[in-house]
C-alpha cells in the first residue's frame, strides 16, 4: 500500500492489523476497520463499476449506505456469493473477494461501453418499439436483452450460512446513534424506560464522533470530545441496549419494526464457520424515535457521474475517520458552509485544496474566514458547468453567475390559473378557461400549509370515513 495515500493514523483504524483482500482478481491490502471502499481508495483504485444502461465508468461517491455507484459482487461464484453489495458497507476481512458488476470482459475495458457512444439513438424504452419486428426474431432479441439486464449474478445453490431471529420488546426504540439519537436514548434510559438504540455503523456517534474543529463546540468543548463523554455515560446505563451493524428494514403499524443485525460479516472466513451470519430482529416498541440524521445531496451539472466526483462529506469521512486521501488535488463545489468544514480538515492534514467554487455571492461565517486564512482560493458566484476525463476526473469547467437571467433561472415556476371553471356553460363561451403562468422570482416563499393525514386501520376506505378537518369545513 502506498504510504502517501494514507494521512496520519486514525484512532478508528487499527494500522497494526494488516488485511489482504482481492478486488477484480488482484490482491490489495488495507487495515482492520477499513471498508472495501476506503481500502480501494487507499490503493488508488477509483474505477469500481459501470452504469446500468450506458456502461459509463463509475467510482465511489459516498461513504455510507447511500452509495449509488460502488455496488459489487462478493465471494464470486461460490455458494456464499452475494450480488449488489455496497462497497461502502463491506468491512474488509482476511479472504474477502469482491468484483465489479455489469461489465465484460473487465471494468477497465467494457464492451458495453459502446452503448455510451450510441446513447443518442438509445433513448429510454427504445427496446419496446425497436424489437417488435420481425416477430419471429423475438426469441433471439430476448436472449440478448435478458443477459444485459440486471447488475450482479444471483446464487445458483442454497445459501449455506446460518440465520436467526429474535423478538424484542422495549419502551423506547431509537433508530440512529448520532448525537440526537444518543441524547434521546440517554434521556429515556435515565427515566427508567427500557431503551434500545440501533445504528448501521460499526460504532455509535455518527459524523460528530470524528468532528474535530473549534468551529463546532458544545458546552465549550470540541464536539467530538463532548460526545465521547456522553457515549461513555450511555454505556454505563443498565436498562439500555446498544446494537451496531444493525439496519431497520421495515416500520409497520403499532410500532412493530423489523431490523437486520449483522453478526459475522466483518469476520475472516475461518472465524465465521458455524456462526450465525445475520439475525432478524422483530421489535415491538411503545415509542419510536427516528434519529437517522441527514444525507448530503449532490449538486447537478453536466457529467457529474465521473469517477473522482464525490460528496464533500464523504471526502471528509475518508480523511478523518479512515485516514485515507481521496485525491491529491481537490476542488470543492458548494452552495453552503458544510463543504468548508471538509476543506479545512483536508488542508490541516496537508492535502491540497486548489479551489472552492461557491454558488453564493458571499458569506461572512467564521468557518469561511478560517478557510480564507489558509490561503484557499474561493470563486464566489461561480458554478460548475461540465467535467472532463473518462475513467477518472481530470478537470472541471466553471463559469460565473453574473447575469440577471442566470440568477432568475434558479427560481422559475409554472402555475395554472383557473379563469372560467366556476362559471356556467353560457358564461364560459368564448372565454379563456385556464392560463399557464411562467413566473421568475428572486425569492420564493412557500406557505402552503399542511394537510391532515388519515389514521391507519382495517377497512379505513369505506364510504363515510372522512378526515376530521373535512367534516369541520363542510359544517362551518
């Protein structure tokens, strides 16, 4: 493993425990605590797959369960094979074998890439009309179409792993063990309520656990230090159960939830033998607190799917949590302050940030002043319009947002105005029925109010069952 792709040691990664794994038949090395995604980035592997239809190159974009691109096949053609697994969710272990999907003969040279060149003549649903004739050829068409569908390969033999299920009853279930979830669980447990807290990650704390900045303090302490103290207190509570590597899969009526707990997926093959792989938790809770946090949304621009284009929150996590450099030269594109936290974190680790492209005209927050003090170039009122590179991002194209038209286009609305629908037939004659309003506004205020949601129970669709707000309106 190249040393220059790792930043200073991370407390979350055990660099004394070296782990070997295979990706696309090649042996790589990572450390205990790495995910497949972080280990591949540390080995300078960015091209991990191909898109479904046009077979465009795909790279790692995020650092969690929201990953749309790095979806791989685990354990090859063995009985333990599993398709469509996110590389960001696979903890590496000795003997792990993973491969790219939806590419032939390899991810580096994919014959299906010809679809990208032919994309202008392959619009959505083109096959419904193209392959209708001659009818006698359908069997030949069908063979090719069915072999090009899907991503991974499903298992051909019975699953040899062991699975289990368990019933859990609790007073309070907290889904998500970030800062909000931890405080909710602590409050419930201290009030003598039987509490269960679940999180899909390997440890609790969310993104705050690796947040080390003077711009984010709680009770005059660095947020991560404050949270570590809270976690230590939480673990001492007797009527609290913490489950990590656990994802909620369904939330049914009357607070009945299903969750999947991974027990041995992170262990080496030898340690997995004769052990339960996953457990289905059937949970009945009196109260449920959903504290799953939020996800960063990508900004939209041409060719924003190239390998090397990542969410700023993911870049920060790979650097701060896994100790991995995602790129030696970084450019950030943002419309808010959160990206600046990532920028400052990288800069303090000696990772070069060439520029920040910010859609906004200006901001005077303390975190931006800190970024400016580090000498980082900020392009205010600029936007990314295109990117270049094929198997990996090479450069980005930006332009200013100075014209009024460019500003207005961000608040362009369509509205329908009814003019004569309320009139009698005679009054409607010769008059415009509806008018389409095309509105450009500098600012938009949405004050549409709220709607009453119906309660759920058996046969709640019978005539005569109405919303209480509707009954009141008809009466008043």
